[in-house]
C-alpha cells in the first residue's frame, strides 16, 4: 500500500479556471479497470483544497455529473475539488450483468457484495470508502477534509457512507436519495442479488435503518423534487423524515415543487449544496 | 401559413424556476419530422420574453447545449428564452448521410442545399431563419426580440444568419466558430456536397466573405479557446480578425488561454454571452 498507484490520464479540460480531468486505474477492491473524474478548482494550483465526493445514480458513469450539474462554477469560486467515481465495476462480463438498468453494470449500489458471482468485483462500498480516496490523496493536492453528496442510488450511497463513518465526512447531502432501499423495488432487487436473501444483511446499507440504530448523529441535508417520477415507489422520503423525527436525528428535507428526477433538478440546487458543504469544509 | 403548427410535446423539466421543454413537429422546409428544445424562464409565465437562438455544432442535437452549458441559471435571472434547433434534418436516409460526423446527419451547416440528393431536405438556413421562428412565435410567449449564438458549426451559423439579416438579431455571439468555411476542410467538404463545386455559390455562407462584402455592420462577439484542437486547421479566427480590421467591422474576439473546444469551455463563458445579449435584448 505504500506503492504509488498508477493513473492513466484520459482527458483534461480547463473549466472555470480549474481543470476537469478523467483517469483510468486498476482497482484492487473491484479487480478491474475503473475510470473516475476529478474537478480541481483554480485554488488547487497553489494550495491543498477540500474534497466533495459525488456519487451518481443508476446508469451513470463519472461523466454525468461533471457535464450536466453545472457544479464547476461554484466549486471554482469556493475552492472545492470534486471526485466522481463510476457507479459499478466495468469490463467484467458476469451472467446477466448488463441486462437491466437497475442491477449489475451501472448499478453497484455502493455495497460490498457477498453473493456469487458478484462478490469478486461488486465491492463499491470499499472502493468509494477506502481505495479511491487513497488513490486521489496520493495524486492530488487535497487537504484531507471531505464531504459527500449524490443523486438517487448515489444519494443512498452518500447517506450510508456518512452514517456508517461518523466523523469522516464533514457534511453530507443528497438529491432524491433512495433512503430506505430495504423497502423499495430498486433496493430489494439489488440487495437480494448482491447480499442474498437474508434481509438482516441488508440493513447496514439502509439509511433509515442506520438512523434508527443511532449509528451517527451526522446532520442530513436533502433536496427532493415533488414531481419526481420515482418519489412514491422508490424514494419514500417520508420514511426518513419519520425515523429522523423519532430518533431526534437532524434532517433538513426540502421538497421542491415541480422538479423531477433529472439533472435539471440537480443543476438548479447544486449551488445550495456546494455552499452548505463549503461552510463545513472551510470551518477551522 | 395561418394554420397553427402542431407541436408534439416530448418532455418537460422544471429548471431554475422555468421550464425546459422538448417538442417534435413536421418541418415543411426540411420535409421531415424535427425536434427542438426551448428554455422558458420564470418570467415567461407572466410576460412575453426575448429569445436567444442557440445553434449547435457537428454531431449535436437540441440536447447538448441544454444539458451541458449551464445556461438556464442565467437565462432565468435575465428573463431570456432559449431555443435550440437540431443540427440537420432527421429520419431521412440519403446515400451516405450517416457515414461521417462532418457531413449529412448532425452536420447541416445551416445552408440551403442545391445539390442532389440533399436539396430536398438539407435547408437548415430556411429552417432556422424562417420556419422554426414562425413555429415558436405561435406557441410561446415571446416578445419578438431575438439574438443568436452558437458553437463551432453553430457559431458559423449564428454569424452568417446575423450578417445576412441586418437588423433582425439584436446581437450575435459565437464560441469557437468556423469563420471562414470556404477555406477550411470542414467547410469545403460540406459546401462542395450541399452547394456544388462552384465556390462562387459558397461565399454567401461564409462569415469572412460576408464581412468583406459589407453585408451588415452587426458587431460580432466571439470567444475562442487557445487550446482548441481545431483552432489552426478549421477555425482560423485570425482570418475574421483581419477582414474585420480591413473593413472596419466591429469585432470583439477574446482568446481564452488553456480552453479547448468542449462544452466545459462554453459553460465557463456562457454567462458573459447571456449578459451581453440581455443588454441588447432588454434595451428600449
């Protein structure tokens, strides 16, 4: 682990005075080649900067957020780097891996799989919590302060990572997160496939369950569009609201009238999230 | 022409308090079904608003700019609608139409073709100058004031439309435009195919030639990335600079160090362009 990881540059674009860069590297946790993107604000040329992790949703790669969220402008102003991992292992060809949009490739769900044939590669929890952070810390001028956010499946990922790792992330936020995956179709399909039939193994990856267990007192900041097509069946923010109220867990849940599940919704409110994270990341 | 055009809604997303909407319609000019997108700022719910035309580059559709430029935020603030047409006829299957990225589908070059087999459909000049404006004026609360901008092939389109139609657009700007298509590989290939072998028929679609002819005194505002991979072979901004100087044509050409041809470049400077257009669009 003292060896420096090799990063193969894919592309580099100047953006708002900083740089959007994409890299390929060999992941040990996932046993495959992975790609990721980083936005380095202009401040990173002269100082170490804090880092926001962005976890994307179903079907996404590292590219969706960087291209569509309009986040670079505010990150450049605030001096925050952003890293976008991919959403699943790639380049493997497991049986059925590419057959549905909500399981397998593009749908890693930020868990460590325990079931065949997934357990050899589908370890996105470890990849996002441990391996990729170690890689980016070796290669970029980061100051060690981290926050985390994400959308939909990635909002779920951000919430569970923050709740399971108290004190690690200075702040957490999410857009339209899957807050209770053990109780919705997307989550149940993914958890059954990656973690097996015993729901007892699922609760460690469920934000509502983690809040109920008192895993952390990390405040949660969430935006949810009221016209989101997945609101009632998959996202169920009222469940998180209820469990946070019951357990006195700090939650800011904003319901945004008229907004759907798209990146237009994220772009509209990403500035609020970046300023929220900056407040925590820059605090002495 | 008094008949109201039918627009078939494709999608609608709330964005920065306004609406991003996509439509399908039958184009008479192009003799095919076409799609386009409009961003309506929040002000359009209570008043008629001015309109910015955005013309995209090679390989694009109406979607690239709307998703990647980060323009909605500033358009919402300034009360400007934006329409993005597609970049070529669609749904036709002419011989060789889909074989290269720089000719045929996705590469209409904003000209009226005169050559077989293109002349029946490839009339993007008329579509963007006449037909689509008439369609959007019928359906949306626009106040008749228009500006135009675009990128690369679309920057070429914006410049020639503005130069050929003095007084029509209150302002024109472009990102990395093809300013002298009669003298670069992209332009020569397209013009030969659509307009035939006689370069005399090409000059009406060449910004440098139009400036030299004194077609209009419309000031031109252009941003060009200095790390643009197409700068030397295709874009040649120094040619426009020279012809504008020679003919005393007002030109603001900003060379942006480090920026390439991508949407990250556009996103970085779109705010400047929108504020420039707003100044002209809102002037009494």
